[in-house]
């Protein structure tokens, strides 16, 4: 093997979080290179990997690496659990082609915060979609090259010391650069056997020839390891285990289990068995392995009925994702499947977030729900139809969900009719909101004692149309005993409160829901609620109510930034990124905000902050066009206000159309822009909602008013509010407006930190963010000469030789407050 892949991998892993993927055909030396890189990189290494027969066991590859049971049901939580154990070490996974779906799904999350090194055999068994996700997440994708002729000759001599140079060269030429073939062929050559024909696969021949020297029990034991796809205790392998250990074909793990030196050799040994012998060996292994594993061996042996029974027995003792996988496996067998098993499989799949699998497993049963007029439908088929409708709704296909529940008659059981009506109502709400309002009244009459699902659906309709009491209805639904309905309702409550501009109420509801989700170890929901709470508070601005027990804007910034360093669902990452970037942009750290927003998932909140940051940075041309999805309520209003400001700065006529269903402050602001009056009054309506928008309204009033005294009063008030709240860029904008009216004052602030003025600290903070003098001047509303004066004064006071050194010295001693939600020593 050449040194280039090893050097490239070591370089990538040395410079922080990375995912390095080594690929290559069987026998190419991937595992050897993997171990060598792990040893060279340094630090603690956590070694694990996939196992062929256990590829469906959730998180097995990662559990082997960190030596702990992991929460495989929730991929972000799984990634966080692994990250908390790996920390600054190295996560090493071999045989990724045998890894379970949970492990593969967690790798992109882990690559953001951990050093990860994996080996993937080619050809592999991954789907195109999984392979594409892995390739996109990889920092470096390194095919392991074949050995050069010199390297192969050296390996051949090391394997068989008595080889002549000519024989070693012949072995190298016939091995095709494959290390496994080199070793096997060198051993053959040393034993005096005849050369191998050109038309024979060198690796397969070498393995077959090597196995031919083993006794039958040893070959059977090695084949058993290939079929098991995992380490096994010697007793399971029989009398041949000792011979394999002596031959160096297996190694002993801690605890005594035997592991093949080459998984490919073991798999090839199994492949050399004829069909009957392989089926017989699978059958014997089924008698010796736990039920979950035995079910798959019985299926491979052709005993479908036995595999079905074993899978159901194993599912009865399992929970979570493992139970769902076993039930889905049973339903996928070519056997007669009990309808109740299909329903149980769909329930388990939905509980673990596998909505598409739940819909698929119910397809055959739900198809029988439609019967001829006058005929009685199978109650289980009707139950399957509504459960499949719920699954399709959760999978994002309301049209198919509606089609699924259409055959369910009104004469079905009350619970089935209620589930049908819930799906029908939510499908209507997704496609025809006005029609859903009338339908909700009919469903409410039909169900005088509604189920929690019906109550939640009715509350969702009330919230969409802002009917009186919608918030208390959603709050009641969020308190139901069904956790999925409760969390879904709590999320709707938070989003609709935010859309109304009730940001403090939204944050309070989100924090309450986050606590409940955290108690249930629902990491994905917990982080989503925490992120949206920080977003609401970042937009609201300082002076949070004391009952929130929140520690100001700095606390929001630390928590939101901490969240973005973790493995998060997209919605949580979008809100956390938007909160962090908004605070950074408002305080003048525009370069940091831009960099952060580049990795934000598509979301109206992140899209608005990106446009707002461009406007704050003096680039109104990048803030004119609203995205296709501007959200609803408050977010839609903020997008329209930013577009109006951008048009004003560019000297263009602004769009006078005002989005519907806006909260009062946003509607008043856009109306004032349209009529050219009333912006100072609109500013007052923002006071309990969002301080930064109050400041923007006052600045707009000062810039557009024809009355000089009124304009100056508005701008002075905007400057004072912005300075108090730390809105550096908006304060600079207010000062520029004041200079238009020849208002020149000494704006130097009292000295802080004992040496530097607050203005000098503002300048140095932007220097630390990498901003040039021109941008600093624009953001702070001062001239470039004044910026240079502040920098020179700071350098003199701090004894710094450069502006960068002054920035570093100014903030090097700033104490870092602890992160209240961070339980990790490394603080990530």
C-alpha cells in the first residue's frame, strides 16, 4: 500500500472533527491500514464495526466501539451519546458495509464534532441513498490502492522467508497488488506448489487453497464465523476453533470470543459450502444462537415458518427499534402473516419514527378494507386502513393518507371512526384550510366525547384560524397522556404563539415541553423545544421575565451556539442557528453570522436572519427578494419589513402589499411604510414584542419624517435603546441618521474593564471577527478615521504591536460563564 491514503487520513484527522472513509475490495488491506492510521493519529481509539448477520441490530457497530448500550431509537440522541464518550478520541469502525441503519444515519452527525475513521468494503451492500449520504458527509474518501510491485514482493518475502527474488516477483505479479492474495500465494510458493492459472480469481483461489489445508471441523468453524458475521465463543464453533486459533486465522477478544482475522476469508469459507451444507449449518446455528439471531438463520436455511415463529418470540422480549425490526422482519417473510402481527409491526415502527415502513407493512391488509356494498368489512382491515393513513400523514403524504381511510365506514367501531376522522381533518387542513374549518364543526358534533387524537386535530384547526381559545385548546392537547400527540400539540402551540408575536409565552411553553421531553429521554424533541425557546428570546431582546430563569442575551447566545455544535434535527438546528446568527449580526459580528448561516437548514427563520444580516451589512440588494417559504405570522411580517427597508436603501418603490394574518406590530409597521406616516406609533407596538424591531421602526421614523424635531427625537430614542441593548449596528444606523440633521455629540462611553472605553471594545470586537476598517465604520456609524483612532488608542493602552494582538489581549481575560445546559467536560 502506498503512503498517500495514510498521510491524507492522518492529516484530516489531526486537524479536528472529520469523517475519513477507506474503501477497497476484499483483501486489499483496509483493516490493516485502519489500525495503522488509528495507532499513528494518537489519543484514545474506540474500535468497533459492523457484523454481517447482525446488520439489523440497531447501533451495534457503535455499541461495540464505545462498549455501552446506546439509544438507537433516536438518531440525534444516539450521535450525542457516542460523542459524549468519544470526545477528543478517535472513533474507528471496520466493515461499514455490515453496519446497521442507525449507525449509518448517525455518522453525518458525528462527523461534525468527532474524529471518525471507517472502512467500507467494495462492492458494498449499502443502498444508493445511504452511500450518497455517507459520501457527502465524508471529509476524505480514500480508495485503498493496490500494493506496488516492490511492496508486494517485500510482503511476499516477509510471509515466506525462503522465496527467491524471481519467485517473490512472480507472486507479486499474480496477486494483482492484493495483500491477502500475496500472503496466500507466497505460502503456496514456499510449499512448492505449482503456479496458479491466469484464468482463476487469485484471491478466491488463494483462500480456497489455504482452507483446503484445514481439517473439516476447522473449515466448518470458519464457515460458521462467516455465517454468524460476529465474534463467537469457542463452544459455539466446535472442535475446529482451536485449530483456527493455532493457524492464525482467528484472534481471541477480551472475554474469549473468537474473531476472524479477515471477515472476507470467513465469508468466503461459508460461500465455498454447497447449498445443502450451508442450509444445514444455518440450521445448526439457529439452535445455538438467541431467538433474534436464530430467526435469521432459520430464514437463510429455508425454514420460513420456523423463522416467523422465532422472530415473534424474540419481538415479545424486545422493545423499541429492535422490536420494530423483528416484527417487520417477520412480516417480510414469504409466509402467512397474522393481521395482528402487521398491526403490531406498524405500531412499533411508528413509535420509532419509521412512518414509511409502517405504511408499507400495512399495505396488504389495508387493501382489503374496501368491500362490496352491503358486505361486512374485516375490523382488522379497517384498523389497518386508519393506522396506515396516520403513517402516511406522518410521512408527509396527506393525499395518500386520505385515500387510505376513505373505505372506512361510519359503522366501524368508535375508535376506528375517530382515527379516520382525525386523519381526514388533518389532511383537509394541509390542503384546504377553509374547508377544514367547516369539517371540524361536523367532526366535533360526531364525537361529543372526543379522543385525544380528535382533540389535538380540532385544536390544530382552531390555531390555524386563530379562533378564540385556540391556545388553551392546544395547551390541553399538549397535556394528554399520549406522548406523540402531546409533543406534536406542544410544538404547534409554540409555533403559533411565536407567529402571533407572543414570544415570551412561546419561550415559556417551549421550555415546559423541553423539560417533559427531557424527562422521557426524547432528545430530538427536547433540543427542538430548547432551540425554538432561544430563538423566541433572541428575537424578543433583553429584559426577559424573571419567571423564565433565563440569564439574558449572553445566555441565549451561549446556549444556542452550544446547540449548533451538537447532532440536531433540522428544525432544531435551524432555530438555534437563527438565534445565534441574529445576536451576532446585531452586535456587529456579521462575518461570524454569515459563516454560521451558510450551514443552516432551509427554514423561514434562518432565511430571514440571512436577509437581515445582509441588510445590516450594507448589502440591501441581497435582502430584497423574500424566499418561497417566508413562514406565517410574525416571520412573514419580518420578511416583508426587511424587504421594505432594502427597497428604501436602494431608492426603489417598496411593495405595498401586506401579508395576511400578521400580528399587530408587523401590520402597523408595513401600513406606516405604505402611507408614509405613523412609524413612531408603530414602534410603540413593538415594545413588548421585539426590541430590535422597535429600534428599526424609530430609525425609519427618523429617516422618513418631514418634521426635523420629530425625526431627531425618534433617532435619539432609537440610539439610546440600541446602545442599552447592545444592538451595535442599529445604533450606528441611528447615529448616521442624526448626522443628517447636523447632530454631533461626544458619544464616548464611560471606561470599561479599567482601561478601554466601551467604543474601543466595540471596535476591537469587530477586529477580532476579521472585519476591515470600512465595514467597522459602517456598522458602528462612525468614520474610518475614527475607527483607526480607536484602534491606535487601544494598542497603546494594551501595549499591543498590531490591531489583531490588541483584539486578542482585550478579550483574552474576559471570564467565560458556564453553560447551564452543557454537561460535557469539553463544552461542545
